[in-house]
C-alpha cells in the first residue's frame, strides 16, 4: 500500500507540475513536450486505478497521435504565441472571477458528497469479477453498445468524407510529386542547347 | 437495458445500405474521381431499392438490447425515406453533370444520410437517436455546401451547420436533463417512469429542450429561420432532397419520441405542440405571400406543411399518428413532383428560380403546366386531390380529440396559403408567355407524371397508404 501511495503522489504531483508548465512556458514546442509528460503521468494514474487498457490507450492515442499532431501544427503554422498572450493581464480579473465561481461550486459539490461504504466497495472493483479490463470494455463496446459504436464510426466516416469533399481541390499549376513521371524525365525534355552567334547575345 | 436480445437481423436493411455506401465509396475512389458519378449514383439508387425491399420483408422486432426497433412504424417511415432519397439522387444526376457538381461523394453522402435517417426512425434509446440524427445532419451539412465554389452554397452550408449544431446542443441538453432526473435513456423504461404519474420539473425542462431541438430539425416555427436561406442557397436537387427525406425522418422521430417515452404525459407537452403547430402554419401561410423566388416559396410552404403535420401529433391519439403518416406519404409525392417541375425551369442552359419565369407556361409547355397546376391544387388542399385528404385526416384527428380551435386555425391558414399556390397557376395560365424552357429530361417527365397520377388517384385508391399507415400507427401504440 505504501508503494502504491508513493507512486500515486509521484504521478499526481508530476502531472500537476507538468500541466502548469504547459500553460506557462513561453516556447510552444516545450509546451507540447510538457503536455506529453502530463499524458504519461495520467497514464500512470490509470494503471494505479487498475485500468491498464485505458492507460495504454492514453499513451498510444494521446501521446502517439494527438500530441504529435499538436507538435506538427505548432511547428508548421508559425503562430506567434507571445503576441497572443499580450492581453493576459486585461483578462485576468474576469478569469479570476470565473475561477472563483468554479471553486465555490466545486466546494459545494465536495461538501455534499460523502464516501459511503457502497462507493468504497464499487471503487475497489474497476471491472466486474473475473473479467479483465479489455474484456470488460469489449463487452460494453462490442456487445452491449455495438450498435451505437458502429453508428459513431459511420459518423466519423461522414466527417472525414465531408472534410475531403469540402477542402480537397486540385489547383492548376501546382507541382505535385509523381515519381514515375519524374524518373521518366530525360535530358531532351528539360535541356535545350542554343547556339549563340558571336557578339549578339541571346 | 430494456431488452436483452441482440437480434442482429432486425437491422439488416441499415447494415446493407451502410456496407453498400462503403463499397461505392471504394469504387468511386478507385474508379478515378468524378467519372464514376453516374455509375455511383445509379448504384446508390439500386442499393436503396434493395434496402426498401429488405425493410418490407424484414423480420423486425426490438434489437440491440432495446436501442433499436424495426416495427411497422419504422418500416413505413423507412420506405418513405428511401423513396425520397432515391428520387432525390435520380433528380440530381443530370443537374449535377450540367452544373459541374458531379462529384461521386454526393450520392454516397446522401446514402449515408439515409442510413442516419433510418437509424433515427428506429431509435428506441436517446443514444441511438442522437447518433442517427448526427449521422444524418453531418452528411446534410456537407451536401448543402457541396458546390463550395459558389458563395450562396457555402453560406447556406455554414448557416445550416452552425444552427444545426446549436439545435443538437439543445437536444443533448434536454436528453441529459431527462437522463439526470429519470436515470435512464431507454424509451421503454422512460415510458414506465412517465406512467407513474407526476413529471418532475427537471424532466419537463429536458422535454422542452428536446422538443426545441427536434423542432429545429423539422424546421417548425420558431426554429425555422435557417430554412429559407438554406433552401435558396443549396443546389436545387439538394433542396428537393432536404424538403422531403429529412423532413419525413424528423417528423417520424418527433412522433416516436412524443408517443414513445412521453406518451404518458401528453397533457404536459400537448400545449407546446399546439403552439408550435399554429405558429408554423401561420408563418408558412403569411411569410410565403411575398416570396418571388420559388425555392424560398417552397421553404415557407414546407414550414406550413410541418405545421399541418404537427396538428396530428398535437391530437396525441392513434388516429392522429395515422393522419401524420398519411400526410407524410402524400407530402413526399407532392413535393418530389413540384421539385421536378422546379428542376425543369431551365432557360438557355441556365436555371431560373423566379415565379414570373413560369409566365405563360400553359402556352409553351401545356402538359407541364397542367401537371404543375394539379400539384399546386393538391398543395393548397383542394378536393378531390390527395393534398386535401392529407389535411382532412389531421384536422379530423384534432377535432376528435377536442382541439377545435387548432383545426379552425389550420383551415384558415390553409385558405391563406391557397393564395400563393393559386398565384403560380394564374401566372402560368393567364400571363403573357415568356421564352420557352429547355427540353425536360425523361426522368423528370416520368417523376412529374407519376406524382400527378398519385395525386389524382388517391381519392379512388386510398387504401394502400391509409391501411399501412394504420398498421404503423397501431404498432407505435402497441396494439
């Protein structure tokens, strides 16, 4: 138990620190790197909760795909983040107001919430007895909710088709890579030798 | 979980159509961009016909642990939806090729939207309802903006998307309220909770938000603002499709939600529906009076029609539901016919959309003018055409359940709306002819002819439609 508690505090504190750094560091690339650290620690927390499949998923999906995508966007779009932060002080009062309101609400929720024995019992078992993580999730996604799962898949497919239909266009005059065409290029296609008469220029 | 059965075969038509859409997508991608448009379009139409056959032959019953049901109500609506979508694709083929929007994704998106609509009318759980609705809406947003190089189409697509997202948000908020206060998303379980009597304020708020979201999707007043702009901006075949299939799916879903989980609390939502219905009929009648663009006119006309259909829902009885279904069937044929006429309004290789462009059609194209006149008389609800019977059934249902004021307002607005339908006839028959339209496509002539025959013949053979609607309505009420 002590090891578990230690691990929890380690993961939790690093996650909090890294998350704070995500929003405070100046360099956006560093920010994304801190975000990746946050994801890793969150994955660690999932492992402690007994949800190892979700932990792997978090690493694969968020670190492997989403964070890398962010990195691409940050590096390719060349956004000046320091400029975007300029208005920070102007918005500070209203930001603090929102934060206070949220904290008060959280406090209310916390005050009315009680850790009953029932809830403790439920917490002890992340999955039903005798079934591991993946099986439990699989039962939900591929048996109980297979219909909505497949329907969500179709919705995503439509979103993808839509994005392609509405954005893909082949502009005239854009040089695209076409390997076979490029390899087939001969000297005769590209070079022209001109005889320049002496003393007259081209 | 209400039911404990998977019963995969109940969803066979949906699965078939979804797989067909995927196969066509692959075919389109590999067959080289837009050369495949015509093939993909016709293949999509065939797939829809096969799906309709599967729907009619289907085993049915509840499926997916109470999230889905293939009852006669769903079957009836699915056949209407598939007919509307298939005709929508057929009407778009020639137009798309002429107007350079022949992209093979277009029929595929319509097919996927159709899958979404079928999922909507079969939904018996908030979750499956929402996903069906989103599948449909997302595909429709893209279809509305498919001519992305024209400002009007992109504007209409964007408007539709933004307002549609707000409506989805309202719907979700309502669902979360209902879920929070009842602890279930399943329609059957919800109906049990409602039957226990008193409705908590939270559930009522949730119900109101859900209805608001659904009203947006069927473009009922006061959530209709997007309709005229989207109808005018979208390419005409897309408008034709919008006016038919999604409307039918939306209204069927509305009926399913109101008469399923919330059937026990009719008294609580009846006034909402009565108000919405009255407002829709009024706006549909009065706002259309001054329209010059025929697509905008059809937008207001469809708002009015939704109002009339909702009269049947306001009745809250089995007869009322049957009346809505009959109304939807007639509305489908009537609107497809009218849009076929609008799609034939082409002069010197360009589409024209104003009512004055129809001037003197009786002299230049007497058959087309006659067809249009019959469709317009039917829209106005003049006996003995089919449109009259549609209205007759819903008003009768309303009177039977004591909503006499509603029925009277409906009659008055129907008379007012007759003005602009008759005006089109007047323009065609009594105004000086302008230049002739271009030659119609064969498929348009066939669609117009069939629609007209249905309008004329309904008075002699109402049974196929009314009987199946009766079976469908009975299924919804569980007897």
